[in-house]
């Protein structure tokens, strides 16, 4: 009984640490966005804003073209997510359903490719995009983000496709469906939690990416949010309250998407964990 009680307390303690580690930075940024420079640098530190102000949010929109950065991030993240889902769906279905030789080797290669550090790919990608005359365009980010998201999307969808009985597809094909028709009309609805999970991960990865966005899209018109937020920093100044306000604004779309699809995402993650 004592061992069970101790184990339960340890689980609650571990959960509290994870919760604190995940939420405290976001809450701290939110509180900072309502402070002025004087309160931010005052000692002792005040956690809750004593005199909340909205001037930081006004400055966030005034000092940089934040709506343009938001739009660029939405376009790039959405297009790369849709393209990654389309390609990874076909790849995952082929791996899960077709009698491919060395199937495990293919999955191992997918995992190995996903482990390459992004910094090692930056120079080759820059040279490729410059050679194709695609620098400073949405395509310069959509294509690399799609490729970078393919491994995780493919692995998630393979897990779900493998769990769907083949008899359902066979029955659909006997009724006149082609294989692609069975994939679209039968398999995809059953694998919806996995599709949403892969899509959310691909969207968030593209939304948060900084290094490629800074390197491939230097023009102001094509900057995404991570790079745009960096522009608030001056040579001799670092306006933390304004940057915090911009970060809060940047979090809103991601949080909104996750809240809307949270049930499907949680279902996809737990199902994938049980199957994998």
C-alpha cells in the first residue's frame, strides 16, 4: 500500500514538473507583455503586473509590420502542412499496404533522415534555392518545410494505416473503388486522428522554424513571424515587453488550432502510442 502511495505521489510530482515547465514560460511572457520597462527592471521582481498596460501591443504593431509576418507564417505553414500530408499519406499507404521489399529498411532510412541537424542542410538548401531563383518567395520555405515534415508525418500515418483492417478496403474495391478511391473514401476517414496529429505537428514545426526562414527569405515582404520578431531588437536595445507582446500574438493561432482539434490530436497521439 505504501509503495503504491509513493508511486502515485511520484507520478503527480512528475506531472507537476512537466506542467510547470510547459506553462510557466508562456505565462511569464504573457505577464511581461503587460509590464512597462520600469516595472520589468524593478527589484524585487514582480511576477504579476502591478500597473498593466497595453502599449506594448500597440508598439508591436507599430514598430514592425506584424500583420504581414502573421500572414506569411500562415501561408507558409498551411501550404507546407497540406503538401506534407498529401505526400506522406501516399508514402505511408504504400509502406503499410503494398508488399514492398525491405520495408523495415525504408522505415529505418526515414527515421535516419529525420535526425540530420537542420544547420547541416542550410547551405545546400540555400544554394539550391538560389540556383532555382526561388530565394525571397513562399516556395523557398514551403518546399524545405514539406521535406522536413515528411518523416514524422509518414511514420505517424504508417502506424494508423497498419491498424485498419484490409478487409474494409477489399470490400470497397470489390464494390468498384480503385485503390486510391478506397484510400480516400475508406482509409482516410478511419485514420482521421492520425491525419490531424500529423497535420498539427507539421503546422507547428513550420510555424516555429527560424533558421531557414532567416536564411532563405531576407526580404521584408516574405519574413515569417520568428524572423520578424527578431527585428524588434535594436543595436543597443532589447525591448522585452514589446517582444513579449509579439510572442503572445504569435502564440494565438497555434493555440487556437490546437484547442479546436485537441480531441482528435489527443486521440491520435494516444492511439499512435498504443499501436507503435
